[in-house]
C-alpha cells in the first residue's frame, strides 16, 4: 500500500504549573510561535482537520489547533512579530496567510497584511 506519510513535529512540552508556565512563555514565546506555525503548515499541507501543538509536562493533556482556527492563529502570530519588530519572520507568515486564505476563503476576515 502506498500511503502518504505525514511527518508530525514532536509535541512541544509545556510546564504544568501556572508559575512555571508564565516564566516559560516569557522566555520562549518566539520559539512557541514557530512551533504553532510549523504545526499549521503541516496541517495545511496534509489537509488535517486539526493538529496537536503543545502538551503539558507529566500530563496527557494536549493543546490542539483546529483547521478552522489556523488563519486566526497565523494572523495573531503576524501581529506579535510586527509588535516585536521581528520582521525577518514576516515573509513566512504572510505566505502561510495567503495559502490559508486560498484554501479556506470562507474563514478570511478583513485583516490586511503588508
């Protein structure tokens, strides 16, 4: 059988307590944004209805992103990069936004990219 194999990135493990989470997110926020983008790119490329992105340490709980939420997550990441003046990350995000808007035209909202 010749099935297409999907390479899913390893789950990003998050601390399980609130105090640890706040410090972790502050320190690794950009890395976490990249994890979300990587996961969404895989989800889009493989027509997945959603994808697991994060898992909590010592827990079976995971955070998933549904395909209907791909675009809004990408737009939030774009806004974060603009606010942080991390312009070198923007071309990838814009490319993914365009791909999502073509693939899911009903989910497109009025937000504009540069």
